[in-house]
């Protein structure tokens, strides 16, 4: 694993530990019974150590046996995240009250009781919220996005999915999602990266292979690599068994490559930004006839300016999960807008149209709160008369 990935994991661990320490401090302030205080300290301390253990396993790419441990720990991360949000919200309320009344909060008689009651309700409510997130994750929505193109377009149904993260969803959930896709009767399926968080050798024994074999599209299934594929040796893999596996699935892997479908539609599949050898879009699109609609598949939406510069009609991306849990999506939209990057949904810049899907799966724990899992139907409409 490269130094950038290790640094990212270290920073994530520090952020989690800092948030856990803050939550622990606030809970201990309102807990007067020593045994309960010891229990809270023990649980948060154990789960924090467990988090570090799971992060170490991730850095060493230990295989699939630790995935249930990761799901448990990431569910705990979501729990602590919401505790942190609710605690900060109450601290904001206390600060506002101080400015309005000019009284020290210790002198307000009802404050300690309200604070204890509020924290107790949070401790009860958050598990209910997480349970909802588990259920909500199991039911992706089908969103149709219409792209008007100034060229003749084929009358095809194109389905795009991203971020399945196989390894965090069960084979049964994948089977149900594939049944949903097949009912759409797609002509073309585009898989936008981060399909897998397990080694390709584990797909069969985890039950994913049987489900993937049932995925159907009349004119082809095309996929690109995301950052998670790079962690498990998918990109540019020359192993004959690997190649045969994906040939049997009828998946065509586009790794900085271009395919023209029946002289009616051009698909450009970009390698992930993780790759140090990623080709420029200018190079990939050199020589492509401009009389057909051009769809660029790029897992990470950060390369939007290149698509506009090269005259791409449509770029489809994923990667962001739209935050996966509220209110992380609000922070994601804010930071992306500052960078001039689309975080989620539709945008048009110049003649190029973009769509960043929230993805079909989840990262870490199979939870989505306030954010839909999504299957995208790409509808092409020609403005040429």
C-alpha cells in the first residue's frame, strides 16, 4: 500500500479518536454514577482500540475474513459520528443561550436535567436511525436522467451503476439489485468503478459471481476501475484466470480505452486517478469521430474540466456516494463547490453534461441515511431535427 493511502488511514484514525474523546468528555460530564461512567469509558475505549486494529488490517490487505469486523466497526463510527453531531448541536444551543441571557449556564437550574435527558434520548435514537440506514440501503432507487445531445442518438436504454463495493453488501442484496437492473431491460450497462472491495479470487466463494452472471445487457456491459480496484490488483491484470473470469461474465474492462458500439455511440473508459499512468483525455479522444454521442466514464468527478475542454457530450462519475449519511453530503457539496467540482447530481458546463451518481452500494458499513442508493437510467435525446 502506498504512502498516500497509509497517510489517509492515519488521518482518518486521528479524526475518529478526537471525535470519540470529545463525546466521551461530554458524556462523563453528565454521568454522576461512577459505574456508569466506567462503563461508558470502557465501551468507547474498547471500540476505539478495535478501530485501530481494523485500520491496521486494512493497511495490510488481510483478505475477506476481516470484512465483518470492518462492518461492525464502521457501524460504530456512524454511531459516534451522530453522537458527535448531536453533542456539538447542544453545545451550540448552550452558547446561543449564554449570549441571549448573559447568564452562566451553571446558574440555570433546568440546564443539567435538560442536558442529561437530551443525551439519553440521543443514545436511544441513534440506534434507531442506524437501523433505518441498514434497511434504506437495501432498496436503491431508479433515477432517470435525460441528456439532450446535439447529435443523432440511438434509441437505447443505458443503465449506469457505481460504487457497488462488493464485500460490504451481501450476495443476496446484490442478487436483488441485479434483478432490478434486469427488469429495466437495458441495452448497455456502464459500471463506473469501485465495483469490488475484495480480491477477484474471492468473488466466487463469497457468492457474488453467480449473481453477476445474471446481469444482462443486449449490447454489452462495460466497466472501469475505481480506487478500490487498485487496492486488489484489478487494473491491467494479465493473469489468464482473471481475464477468463471477466470474459465469462461478458464484462468488457475499459482501462484508458475507447469502444464504439454499432457506430452509434462512443464510450470512453478512463483509468482511475489512482493510476500514475492515467492517459490524458485529449489523447484518448484523438481521432474519435465527432458525429456520434460520446460518453466518458470517469470514476472520480475531479476531471470535469478535461471533459469540457475535449468536447465530451456526457461524463458519468461516482466515487462520492453523495456523503452516504446526512449531513456529510452538505459538507461534500460545500467543499466541492469551492473546488469547482460537481459532488452529486446533474450539471452542464459549456456543451458537456455531467452526472455524478450517489452509487448503488456503501463504503464500510451497509448504511445509507438521508441518501439514496441509486441506479441511473441514462436517457439520450437528440436536439437535431
